């Protein structure tokens, strides 16, 4: 037997499908909906979380719940060909906002960057939007012991490529980059930033870049909503290596 919140989710879903609320519309306030269905606010929120997990609505903190616009599935392509790292590309227009600040490394950053807890680190936070909907969250970290960098001039890449350009300009050369992609549930802060529920899976990438001495010069944590995202990696061999293999 279905729970009460599941019946409410079914009814709310029907209203969205038939066009009672159109894409971009704000749903009635949670208190109003709870009164309409004669349930408690927690029960109503359980129903809303079902629709959030399905990608039908998004919660904008401080503003309410909105019907999500039909967004196309986005492919994030991180291409490395012939030893040259190219700028990441997407198949849809995305605007990127970047903020930066100095933070002290906690336990997680200490392990990621290979620095002592409490070491000063520059944190860059890139949030990509498709229209009004946030689609990506990237946090890039550079230890002060490596370089003291400014703010990237152009915030075009959801991967934070502008930080790489700043490192290069400061004379820091990346020799190796290791990337690990996992599927998991978002943290509360990640869910709030991406306007999703903590029950909605995300694709999480951890990227660590080192120089020729194997010192970590940059660490990155990228989070993408799992319902509309693909990550595409393309690699190629240098021509001379192909010749040697023949």
C-alpha cells in the first residue's frame, strides 16, 4: 500500500504533466500545499523530494519549489590529444560564476593536496548554470606553498581551466593529472547549490595534478547532477608512439 506522500507526489506530478504548472512556474508554498492535502509539512516535503529526485522540480532555497525547465542532457568532454590539454566543452550553453577565497586545509584537503592540516590554500568555486538552473559545482584548490594566484579573467570552463592557466603563467608546470569519477549522493551543501535533493545521485570527480617532482600543485572536486550528465573522456597517442608500435 502506497504511503500518503506517494499519493501526493502522484497528484503533483499529474498537475505538472497536464500543464497546471508550466516550466519555470513556482509551486504554491509548502504550507499551502500541506493544508490543501491535509498533511503535515514533513509529509508534504517527502512528496516534493520524490519529484525533485525525478528531476521534475527544483528547490531554490529562500524562493520555493519550481517546475524544472526541460534541459537537454549535457556531455562534459575533457579531451586530451597528442599530449595537449584542450579546454573542456559541453553540448549546451552554460554560464559559469567563479568565487575565490583563502581557506585553511582541513583533513580532507590535507589528504587531497598532500599538505599539513591548517596550511593556507586558495579555493576557487565554479558554479555552472544552464539558464537559471545550476548544472555543475567545481571546487579547485591550490596550496599557497605552490603559488599565490589571482582570479581567472575568463570563467568559461566548468572544470576551472582558468586556474590551470594561472598556474602556467606563474611558472608551475603540470606533469601528471589523475582523475577519479564516482557516483554517490550529494552532501547537503552540494544539494543546496545544485538545487537537488540529497537523495538525487551525482557524478563526483576528484582531480589531482602534480609537477615533475610529484608535488601536488592543484586539487579539484567536481560535482554534476547524475540525471542529465555524461562525462566523456577522449585520449590519443602521440604520432611517434604510434610509429614505434608498428
